[in-house]
């Protein structure tokens, strides 16, 4: 289940709530009962390193990043 962040407009409390996608958004603060607003949060993951792309995701021929005509469409040739 996703984890959502809310902030109370009355007391300023920021809290998290685990809810189903089908659940209605929360409307009141669990501490003071004031109106809450759902916050937009950063993603909980990031893609780093070579990963799936460098490990054969594309069908491009093997290339060393040279200037040969066969490597024209290769990302390594453009960045190499």
C-alpha cells in the first residue's frame, strides 16, 4: 500500500498515512482535527549506475564508442 504525507493547516503537523489507492484522502488531522492537505513527496527510489541499459536491454550491436559508421546509432558513440 502506498504511503502518503499530509500536513494540517491548523497546527502544521506533518504525518504519514498508509492508504489503498481506492481509499478517500484524509480530511482531518489526527491530533487537532483541523483540515489536512495531501503533500507531493519525492519518489522513494532512484535509478543509479549502468543498470539495465548497459546490461543488454537494447539490441544495438556491441560498440566501443568509436567513430565507425556501424556505431552511428549507439549512445556510446554520441557520449564517447
